[in-house]
């Protein structure tokens, strides 16, 4: 499924005027965005776009977007090969193991944060991060906690599929052994005398990965019957679908002795390769005939009342089931809305969702076209008036607040250690401090749910605010301490600099150490694409003026730190 390749961008100069005019009309229809406005008018507009599309704007990326325009920059990113995690993590794990050192998820996390900060395929990596919050697995679960390299391989699978057809992604997610172990389809077997197939994956592949709980129109509004939403499926559908996902094991197990179905001993490659199904193999117990097959070959009535016929192989059942799921009318609005929330705004208008969902359907679920539609939509590029203050935008995820600061001020990673590992997280996994981390959600429902509404004015106004679900008194303190560790205690030129985190380059700020307004303007441009409120600018200028006895570096990191603490920086609009 990784063989799917995007077609190259066709130069407008190679097509006729009529075709070009039709393409312009198509752009306006599909995105609600006038191609004439494709080039950002200034650096702030480019930086705002990159805040949505990457792990944070850099000066080089801003210049690139201004030179190419939005769509050409996206196409350039769609053509970049994925920066992979698993090979680098495996090398570090092997080196640490040979050196008698402990190995754990921190080795995976160091590489993930390095890629977020420095990988050139920023849009792909950002899309993979968004997908990891929909197709959730988590190292917080004991079922997969020990699998460091295979979890990195799952992240790589998401990156490879970031711009592929949705059906390809769904297939690779379903067959990945880390998903199999996390949601119990691994070693799941057909019903026995006193047992039934595990329903975990059957439930979540529908509820969370594809169609949701109720039937939807293309704009995500619920389809009603007698004023009541119509369920997408029921418990019987779950039970029948659970039979589909029976018989999975490691990729190298079907031709090995039967204890391998239960035991370990697999290489990293086998632990990361798509699961295989023992469709015609026997239980370890003696006996023969179809009653001893691990995969259920009975007929199954699945989503939308469709029937999988009896006697099919495991591969046929799974392939047919995923085709049925991927073709369901709910998939386009259900997935499109969540991706819009991850990139642009927590409360997309129904029209925005419908435009993106239409692109999803007409492109046969091409996720590259979907993310392009999200980022080029008029509601992303030219947001509606912000009167009232709560109708547009999103809270920046804690992870993105950190990576954006690193990228804004050209943070330099430490040199690799003796085992080839580049340390990024100051000796911590950061999950405790930020209440968020890559593939570290507390449950399959992610860190926050797309329909979460913060009690109070937001909920009263019917607004969704997913990221606020992890904001608490504790996280307010812990994130503040974290920002301090990555600013005041992590900059180039400091005495005895740490070797376990990137060092921020403060040169652009210290150059104006005696000009507080210029220093604040630099922060406003690089971190907030010119949106800093006059009140915040005045507060920062006043603080820097009062620090007249401090060193240039202290003024710089102080301004950076206070900005990271601010509601202005925490909000993306």
C-alpha cells in the first residue's frame, strides 16, 4: 500500500487557456478561494499559513512560500519523501543495548521531536501527527509499551500514508501489529464454546476511524428521523464485524511452529510488518476441519446491512470489510472535520466541512488533495470577522507551542551522544508536563475529543474547544515550567549549556537588546505572525524597559518565555 505515488503538479503554462480558466473555476468551487490570492501579501500571511501547515514557521520557509505561493508550496511538500523514524530509532536501540544501557520510549520520543523540529517534509510530518490523533495507538498502554521500534514504525506508516488514499491508510492501520495489539485484533480468534471474538477493533474502526456514531450529511450535520439522529450501526453490527478481524498474528508466524502464534521472538521487522492471518491453520490443540480454524468463515452482516459471504479467507473478509467502511457516506465529513480541527479551526463552518468533504469524495479519499483543500479554503486563508472572539481559530496544542518556538528562533540540536541519539526533551518524555505527547494518549479517544466543549461561555455559545480538555491548573503550572526549561535554560552562548535539548538562537533578539520595541516586533513577527495585541506589546516593552540592568541574553529569553506563557501565543487564528 506504500506503492501509491502522487501524480506530479502540471505546470499551468502547458495547458490551454480554456483549460486553465476551467481549473480556476474549479479551484474557487472546491476551495472557496480565489487563485489570484494564492501568493501571500506579506511575511505575516506566509507565517500564518505555515503555522497551520507545519510544526512552526522558519525564516527560510516563509521566504519559500512567498516565492512559490501557497498551492505550489503544498505541491512541493506533497512530493517530498517521508523522513522516517524507525531506522534511526532502531540504530540507537541496538547501540544502547550493545552498550548495556536501558532502552525505552524516550528513544522514540527524541527522534520524533527531532523530526518535528528539523525534517524537511513538514506538511507530511504534521499530517502524520494529525492522523496519529485519529488512528490512535499509545505507548501508555501496557500492551505495546515495550515496543519502541515498532511504534516508531507505526508513525512512519502514518507518514507514508499522509497523502495516500484513505482506503490505503485504513488498510495499513488495520494490519499494523501495534494497532492489533493495542486494540486486541492481534491473536483475536473466532468464537469457541465459551468465548466470542474481541470487539475492540471492530467498534473503534467504525466509531473513531471512519463513520462515527450517527449518520451525517456532507456538512457534518446529523441526518434525522423524527427529529432524532439515525445511528450508523448497532451492537449487532459490532459483533458481526468482530468476526472479520479474527486470526491475526505476526507476519512471520503462519509458517512457524504454532507456539509462535502465542510467543515472542520476532525481529523488529516482523514486529512492524503487516499482520498475517492464520486463515487455514489449526489451533495448537489436536484436531482437523474448519471448526479449528482461527479465522471465522461464517457469513457476516456488517456496516449498512451488507453481507460478507461464508467461506471467505481472512484476507477476503478484511479487504471487503474495509472497502465497505471506506465507501460509507459518513467517512468524508467525519474525517474532514477532524483534520480541519487539527490544522485550522475548532469550529469550521458547515460550508467549510462540506467543501473539504466534497474534495474527499471526488478525489476518492486522496488525503493529499484533502489537506490541500483544508489549507487553501477561503475559511483558512481569509478567516471570517472575529467579532465576538470565540468563533474562529483553535488553541495551539502544547507540543506545537514548543516546536514553533524552536523553529522560529533557529534552535540548534545538541550533537549525537555516544549511541547516536540526539536528545531533545531535557531528560523528560514531556507527557506529564504537557499532558500531550506523540502516540502517548491516555486512551483510544486521544488527549481530547473533537466534540469537547469547555464549560462556561464556550459551551454556552455551542463552541467546540478540543485542546482545552487537557488544560487544568496543574498543566498551566507544568507547561510554564517546561517553557522556562527550553528558554532560560537552553540558549546558544550560555555558560555550561545543557546537552539534552535544543539551544535557541537569540541573536535576532539580542541585536536589539537596547530597543525593546524592536525586540517585541521580532517576537511578534516570528511567533505570532503579527497578531500580538497592543496590550501585550505594551506589557512586553514595559518589562524589557524595566530590565535595563540585565544582560542582552536575559532580556531576550525573558521576552521569549513570557510570550510562550501568553494567551495570545496559545491561540492560533
